[in-house]
C-alpha cells in the first residue's frame, strides 16, 4: 500500500474506534521523559483533530509535573511554529478547523509530542501528507537537541511505511498498550 491508501484505511479505523475510551500509557511516556537526556522542560503538544490520540489530558498531567507547554500554529508554505500555551489559555480555530494558541510567544520545544496517522516498528510515521512535522523537526534539530515522541493507538501500527528522503523517523512511539511489568 502507498501512503495515501494507508492514511485512508487507518483514519477510517481510527474513526470506528473513537468511542472506545482508549488511553495512552502515561507511565511509559513519563519514563521516557525521565530517562531522556534532554535539557529543558518545554513540551510541544498538539490539539487533537480527526480522531487523533487526545493529547489534552496528557498535556494537563504534564503541566502538573511542571512541564511548560506549547502548541503549533500553522503558517504559510506548510510551515508551523510552536507558541507558549497553558491548559487554561484560550484557543482559536484555524482554517483547517484545528484549535491553535492565541499567544505570540514562540516556544521552541525540547520534547515534541507528534500526532500520527500510522507508524511501523522502525518508528517511521505517516501524518496527513502536508509534511508540517517533518519540516518543523528538521528545522528545530538545527537549533537544538530534541526528543520526538509519537502518540498513537496500537491499531495504527502497520507492517511497513513507505519512506521518502523528506520523512523523519521519530525517537519513540507511545501507545495504549502497556509494555513490560508495572
């Protein structure tokens, strides 16, 4: 299957599974954050769209652990930047129907929570096809060391993602499946 076919199939499955109240393994996410050697505690999150993993609760919990938050705002030419945000701050809807922060304070994240449509065991991902995250991660890695963590449900895993030279592999993928002993 090509990326477009995979994207279509997984979004359909994600929509069907939307009401199953699945949650990401927050303990695994915290362990990754604790074990990482990333300096700084600015988390770049996202506001869920089109049946993505709901990052709102995760961001709320991370804020209680004293992480500072930022959310993306889409710019021209398929670019985006992350702006300071708190779970108490207002949001405005962009032209794609996605809530964005109203703040004008750019905050470059140290840790980036990445939404995805599909992923494989090699940590390759498929998004919506605009390349927003690939471009942003590439640009940010020129400025500083960052940690990228994809959030997905286990049913979003596919055998193999077709990869192009512009695709950026992410560091970790956290799902709703708990691995190892608790």
